[in-house]
């Protein structure tokens, strides 16, 4: 059941079941430290992070995605006062999988780098 505010021209919000299972739902998210021994600070539907090497992480899901056509959004930050942008992207050498997503972090120049603040959200239908 949906909730509508201010009549037929108002904003409609999905009910709690639709929010958890619909296409608009975030199916997994994680906030982790990608340096040293990788550590999850908080998350949803993420069992663990695998450190595959410098700036290369696999995010392992508790419940598999329905398919591998999901969208990943995220950001990486050093938060250490160093100049230069840090980036997060999918690893194009590894095809998406239903049970995990592989992301890489590094500098804007393309050098992989372990990053202390990595935030990732995954959306899937």
C-alpha cells in the first residue's frame, strides 16, 4: 500500500514492503576501511570484504542479487589532507557476479591505492 501526501498531485511513497523489495531499493551497502586489515564499519546485506590486493576489493553479499545487472554507486576518500581526487570504480577485468561485486580504488591518475574511507551502495531489480 502506498501513502499519498496532498491528494492526487502529491508525492507518493512506496509502502515498507515495496521499499525493501522494489527496484528503487538499495539491495546492499557498506562503509569500510580499505587499509591494513579491511574492516566493515557498517552495512546491509554484506557478509565480508575480500582484499584482493592494493585498491582491489570484493564486496560479498549475504543474499545474492537477482542478476548481475546491478548498479554500483560509491565514493572513496583518504580524508588525510593530501591533495588530489580519489576514485572508486568497478573492476572491468572481472565481470559482475550475483554473489559479490568487485571495486577498485585509487588516484584520479589511475594508480590503485588502499583507501581508508570507502562507501558503496548497490541497486538491483
